[in-house]
C-alpha cells in the first residue's frame, strides 16, 4: 500500500505516511480503525470534536504512480468520458498520435519521453484530489454515524496545492491549518533581503492569507490546529521568533475568525526526527517562552468583548485546478500562480482591506469588489454567477485562457469572459528575470505579458509603451494583461477600490489591520517600532496596546 513516486520507486517504510490514497485495502483498514474509535468514544461527554487524519498529502503523498492509482485512474476516466473517443477529443489526442481505443491503454503521466499531454496531467490531478476527498468522506461518514453532533475537522498546511481543499471541506464542519510563519518564510518567502527583514516575524500576509482561505473552505469556520511556538526543525534555517511574536500570531488568527488557536507542541520531544522542534514546555517540563505568551493571550482574550466575523466587502477567488494548470504548463520558469495570488492579496491588505477568500464555485452576493488574480480555467456557469452579482470584478492575466479540459478556447482567451469584456488575447510571452514591459507611468509587467485586441465598449485605462492595452474595463469587469510589478498592482487596486466606493487606508509594508465585528486588530511585523496612529480614528477606543507598536506589538480597538 506504499506510494510509488514519479520515478517509479516505492516510498519506503521508515518515517511516516506509508500509504497510497488509491489503495482500497488501506481505505478499508482506515475505516475499520475509525469505526472502532467512533464506537468506543463517539458518545463520550468529553469528546467535543474529531480531527480526521493529519495534514493530508504532507511529504508529497497526494500523487502516487502505483498500479492501484493506474487502475483507479482508468476507472475514473471511464466514468467521466464514457467512451475512448470522447476522451480523445477532450484531450486532443490526435496530436503526436496519442489516441487510445480502450481505457486500459491509458498510462499515468510519468516516465514519458518528454512532457505528457497537459489534459492528461490535469485529469490525473483531479483524480488524485478526488481520492483524498473519498478517503476523508469514508471516515467522516463513520464519525457522523457514531458521534453525532460533534464537529469534524482536518488540519491543512501552508501553500499546499496538491488537492482541492474546498472539495475536501464539503464533508467537514471546520477547516483548520498548521501555521508555521518562520518555516514558511524560509520555504516560500521572496529574496534574501525579504527573508532577513522578516527573519523572526514571518511574511506579513502569508498567515493572514491562509486564515482567510481556510475560513472560506470551512464555510466561515476556521481553527489553527498547530501554531508555531518557537524554532522548528524542518526549514532550511530555523530562527527563533521575536519575543511576543507567538502572541501576535495568535491574536491575528482570532482577528481573522479563528475559533481556536492550538500550539504544537506541549512538550519538546527528546528523540526521533523532531528533537529540534520547540514547544510550550521544555523537555524537563519547565515553561518555554511560548508558554507565557499563550497564557498572556488567554488572559487578554478574556478581557476583550466577543465579536463575530462578518462578511468582508472584498472577496478574492482562489482556484486549485488553476494552480495545477500553471504548474503543468508554466510557460515561464518563474511563473507561480500562488505567488501571484498572494501578491494581489498583499496589496489589498496594504490598502487596509478585509478580504474573504472564496471558491470559483461560490456566488458573490454582498461583495462590492471581487478580485480574481489567477483563474485559468472557467466556464459559462462561473460567468453567469459573475453576471448575477452586483460587484465589480477585476481579473488577472491568463484568466479564461484554458477550457476545463485544458485547451485554448476556440474564440481565444479569455474564453467565456468575453461575454463580460470584449477583448481577445492574441499573443502571450513570458519574460526573463530583469526584463519588463513598461506601462505608461505606472510600473511595468514582469514575468508575463499579453497582447490584447480590445473591441467595442472597452475602456483602456493603461497601455504599455508600445501602445498595446494593459489594463482595461467594460462596465463592472476589468482585466490586467500581465504579471504586474508592485507599482502597477498598487495602481490597479487603488483604482478598483475607488471605483467600488471602498476606502483606501495606507498601512505601509509592516503594519496590518483586520476587523472582526466592531473590533479592529493592528499588528506590527517590522523588526522595529511603528506608529499606527493614522489607523486609529478619534472615535476608536483602545482596548489593548497603544498607537505606538513595539516589535511584535498588538493593538485592539473598539470601533464606534
């Protein structure tokens, strides 16, 4: 039942996660164990909730190239397409003579001579994601039968894109995640200067993005199951957080709607792989730094009024299949759909906005502005939901550039979006590091740029220096034809907020705000003191902290 990696080698026993989501025997044994636990403890008065498994897919275990996965993939395709001819048409298998006459001729998309058909890769990614969904649902069905009324939770991870978390969460009550700001900064942060500046704090927006993402996955309910308490053991470098930073991360999580913040771990382990992983307590049982900070947060929360998380005026659409699409065909070596999405989110946060992260399958009722940085594959149903909304929408480059089967739309990109904005993408190019396409007086496109044919009723707000449209709108729909640098993205966000009637609030690079009901939390990610007086109105009452925020400072306001 062990997984097989892309090179055809078994993932050997000796650490953890010795399994393959496609292995039906493993599923049966997991169900058997779950039922034993659920029968024994399901009605126990001390059981409030169940955590189903731990960090699905961790250590690259979502994708397996085993015989079980092959059999499962073929069956999945047969159910989806019904005939080999339909599959051949959907995948464009006439190219390179890849036609099949039987589903049993299909192989997994690894160990090919050169790159496999991207349509096959996308379907394999969908299949693998569905196996995680199925594995999770088997256990949640058992738990609901024997332990009714208890919340079911799974803990996800940061920048983890191997399966669709929105789909998995349909069978859960709460989405939780494991927040490791310093480890994630080392793995996913920008350049060395950025990492050194935020060495002991973490990226100012990475944690917030995931709080909002998993609150969206959990349909409004989110926990932090594992909060980093000190140095961890798994990043390239593992510094200690600023004194007070664990407190800041905790308050920020609650501000973004967390119901619970739990710390990993209680006491440091003296053996095996995680000996260097800090905890609330040292090995000898004495308190470590985070113990006191967690205690401080608990006391401060008791002194603050309760506030409910309400819908934000701004939504950001996040789509897992679109991430798979640009991972499969990035076209530019440094094109990272997640990084692009985080950049848009960060610019909204710098403008003082509260943001909800939603699925492309959600509706958009009640939002004033919806930001869609990276929605490569979309369909007519999505366009209809956009049409039904009264919000303004702004789309990033490559939106609608592929059909659901990962082909170029017959009417060219942005495909179905042409019903909302009368443009066609005639050419795309990826740009080497250090090169750019300047855009009038507002920065430049980097990494990616598109040549746009703008039709009737389209307003061109900005063009590049060759006169090609770069930023366009038609009624409530706007399109940005490339990967913007910070100056260009800032201009677009400012224009969208003003057009949507939303207030621009300048926070700077290091301060961040988040509202929960009538409570506003301000946090300082800088390695020095910051003045937040411009973020505090005369009618605001300071409940915690002050207008001057020290390193790792937290201020909570009661807004009139």
